[in-house]
């Protein structure tokens, strides 16, 4: 908190009420800035949580897709119609092509 010396008040003609108002405004400004920073920190923390949640979801989706494409679909292909087999084979071939063109970074 800002403190005005008695000599300063007398030299500048400030009465106790004016000094109290200035001190209140300085304190209010500091409190307002602290509250604003707390809101920013809270918002940034929420953004970080949302990013982490999305990363976990994307990782899960990728693992699930890998499981389906690499293990489940090849075993189920024999039980499907020829048309369904062609579509799945085309999708798996396109997926394999994409995986070869854009390998995961090590």
C-alpha cells in the first residue's frame, strides 16, 4: 500500500480524504490486476486440460483404428460379402499407402 508522508501531503495540499482516495484507488488497481491474472491463469489451465483430453482421445482413437485395421478386419473379411471385402481392401490399401507416405516420427 502507498503511504504519503506528512510533508508530502502538506507540500501538495492533500488532505486526509484525498490521500485515502488515492490509496484506495492504488489498492483497488492492484487487486483488480491480481483478479484478472487469476482469471487468465484459470483459463490457460482449462485450455491445457482440454488439449490434454484431446490428445488422449486422439491417441485412443488411433490405437483403436490400428487394432481394427491390423487385427480385426483381416479376420472378419472371410465372413463378408465380396462387395464388402472389396471396399475394406480398398480402405486398408489406402490406409497403408498413407502410413508409408507419412511415417510416424521416431
